C-alpha cells in the first residue's frame, strides 16, 4: 500500500534560529568570499537578516574583546573536558542532556553556540532576545530547545571561522569543502592552526564562564578528530 506524499514548502522568510545571525562580520565576509559571493536569491532575506544582526552585535563583540580577551587567554583548563562523540542521530543529544543535569559540569548552551563572541559581557541583555528568536522544539526530532539547554560547540566554531563544518548546511553546493575540513589532518597547516587556536579559545572562554568547572562537550564532528583531541588535552 502506498500513501501520497505531502510536500511541505520551505518558508524562506522564516528567520527563526538563522545559524549565521551570531557570526562576526569578518566571518560572514570570509564565508561569502569562500563561496564566491553567491547567495541564492530566495535566501537573500536570511542572509540580509544575518548581516543585520552581525552588524548590530559588533559593538558588543568589541566590548567583550577589549574586556575579556586577555583573561580568556590566561584561563587555565585544570580538568580535561569530557567529550561525547558519536554519529548524528545516535543518541548523543539525549546523553548530553542527561549528564548536563549534574551541576558539577559546565557545557556549551544554545546561547553560547549562537552568540560565541558576546556571551560573557552581554548575557543579561541578549539572552532574552535569543530566547524569543529560536523555536521551542528542534525540527529534526521535536526535542526541547532553549537558550540554556546543551548545544554542540560546532555551531560556535562555524560562527567564528568560515570553515566550520556546519557552514556547509548554509552553502550546500560547497559541502565537500566543509566535509573535508572535519578531518583537519588532511588540510593545510595554517587552517589546522586556526582551528586549534579557535577551539582552545572557545573552550577557555566556556571555562571562564563556568569559573573553572569541568566541561561536558558533545560534538558528533569530533568523531573524526580523535587524534587531534588527544593532542589538545595532553
């Protein structure tokens, strides 16, 4: 027996949880340059929205860079993070959510991942705005979603550097590039160093936010980075 398939049209004007909205202007320009400045016309409203929010967030980024950069760099990670790895749709989100209920851990939240440049200095102002702009359920599995719930730090990396893996979802025609950059042993040394510097800075920033707590991090893309992660936590 067969059933008719109902085609659901995508609403390109639905701006809820646009992943690039928390990106820096520099990252947006590098990302679009990487993709030859081509934005599909139907997605121009979303790109304009991301560009507008990134522009409005610029003063907050500058403020945080001035007041926090030195302290973040000097932050010591005394307890190696716990990494939850596994393929997408294999239950890592559930495990992350359960383990994060133990308040001895710190973890990357949706707020941290979406606004990685500003969460130390501007949380009180910006978190309510983020809460109003994201859905309450994840579209792929109907799991709860909120600014304080655990989230993959891969989203944060994609908002900081253009070769973050999840940027391939925004530019699928160039997806092979982003997939190739998951196993960063296979890319240039300059990119490897940029990724390492970006990731360590973000982990130190989370550590500072949680005042030294051990971090609980879930990122399926890390499944291909085990060798690198072992080097980072030595």
